[in-house]
């Protein structure tokens, strides 16, 4: 089977590479010549553990190639995955201009049957719009060519995307005709040798499933953050509460970790888009509106703790900031809590020495123009002459640092931990003033 993937960003590159890894021949298209140049030269434009080696292996094997030629990409694959960006519009809805442009290009160049697969996260009803665009373009050409439109949302966790794709919990496929259903079953057969993982459903249900899943996970995070703030006020330990809750099999432990809020390319955008979609259809999603509001407030929770300790005016204060990416094992800075925290601290006059093992370069790009922040290459070096250490991203390398060295580097043994990485009682025994979330 030959497959085309339109868009060589995070979702597209992971999808194309993992499909090639199973033996399929894959053509990845992107209209950004710089991105394709990086891929053709053996690099990758994103950070994802294990992906670069897999790309190189499949390029060398001749199963994976990259192009900016739209006509070539349309001619190549019977299955055409659309994996382009759907950034939030001004009202929070998903901007579908790139998805529809990709569909339009397919229709302009196709000469035989194609299965057009929406892999991007798109609102309910997008498949209908894609189908209409393709039909209109074919009619304009006077071409009578059969095609199918399928919804196949991705459920990839950044930092574990390869594992998620190669060993999926489920593969959601929204399809309205048997021909396309059979092709999609065949395409995903290599990924379900143990048991059936493909969930066939109607297209609109598949589109809603993606948003529903992300909204539920975001809800769990905001719920725990609000409980953590309450626990702190009442003298309870949210970590003990988390263990008590998670031991209930109806609840489980996943996404029950309080912190400084969620970020990234999915949860913030998808919650906003689902709220807006509901509004357009005459419904108010009150729970999700509260989830979003709680998350925005939570991003400033660590700043509130710093201000409570030092006062509103932070002029002359210097802080070490460990972690910039919205989560570990990625360089993704989209909607990262670190950006809100850094802006709030520097606006109050503080200076920051920031360290992230992967995301520093991307952070410098998105924080261009922010005064008072410097980026360092050494996590311990960030501590020099700092008034306190702030932990924002839970990288593994932060789990067991040299606390004696931390004490010697800081002006005072003071830690503000936005990810609850350490045991409060033990740290306080070591003489640290330790402020966590809900503990």
C-alpha cells in the first residue's frame, strides 16, 4: 500500500514514519521547503524520542521520502492523510483553512480513487466540508472520480508518540462506506496482531471522540489542581488524596497529578474548540468553560507563592527556572505554563536563569523580546546567586538532584515546586523551605 501524508509537522511526521516502519511506502508532503530540506538532509524539525533514527532508517530503506510537490504527493498514495495544523481562530474555533486547502489540492490533481483521511484534530462536521470541497473541485474539472472521506483522529502523547502509534490502545475510524472501511482495516492490520483495536463508527462520532477524550483529560487535570489548592488551604496533602482517589478502579491514577496547569498543542486548543462548537450549536458546556478558566488561573499559582514569600515587587530578585517545555520529553512551548510564569515574574522586576534539557532553543524563539530572562545550558549553573529555585517541568533529571549542591548555590535553601517532585517532610528535614502544590 502506498500512502501520502500531507503535513510534516508533529502528527504528520510521526504518522508517516511509523507507517513506513511497518513496510508501507510513504510520501510526506509539506509546503514549507525549509522543513523538507531538513528532513531530506537527515534531520527532523521537532524533538520526539526515537523519531530521528526511525526517519533515517526508513529513508535509507526507500520506504519514506519527502517532497514539496503537490501533484507528486496526490499521485503517490491511494490513502491521503491530511495532517496539517488547525490553529485556534480568534473565537477559539479551529481554523480549517489548511485542512480545506489540502483537500482542494487533492481534488485538483487526483486522477483515480482516493481515500482522504482527516488525521488533524478537526471539529464535528469537517469531513462534510472536506467532501464538499473535493466534490466542487472535481465538478469544476468536469471529472467523475470516486473518493471517500474518513475521520481517523490521532491519540499521540508527545514524548511517547512512537509507542502510542505502534501499539495503540484504540484506532478510531469514522467511515461512511464499506470500500474505505476495508482499506482502513487493511492499513491498520499490522498494528493489531494481538487483538482488534480498530473502532469503526460514523464520521461525526469519530470527530467528536477526539475532542471528548482530550476534554476529559483536561478536566481531570483542572479538577485535581482545584482540589490541590483547597487541600493546601485546609492543611491536607493532595498526594495522599491522589493515592486514595486513584486506588478506586473507577477513577484510576492517570492525569490526577496537580501542578501549574496543562499546556501544549492539544488540550488548550481542543477545549476551546469544543466549547466554541457547542456554542455554535446552541449548547453551553459549563464544565469545560470552568476547566479552561481554572487552568488559566493555575498557571499563576507558583507566581502567587513567590509573591507571597518575597512581596509584589521582585526587583533585584533572581530565580532559577528548571523546565520550559509544557511537559517532559518534548520541545513544545505552545501554551506552556513556563511562558506565563516567566512573564509574570519578569514583569514584577525579577530576573530568571532558565534551563531545559531540550526546549531552550524553542523557548528563546517564542520568548524573543522578553526582558529579564536568560537561558543556560547547565541545570546547576542556573542556581548561581539565585534567591530560589522554581520547578515548572517534571523532567526525570530533576527527580534526584544533588540537594547539597543546590543549597550551596542558592542564596537561601528555597524551592518552589510546580510539579510536586519531592517529599516535603524530607526536604524540610534537610533545611529547605519547600513550597509545592497542595502539600
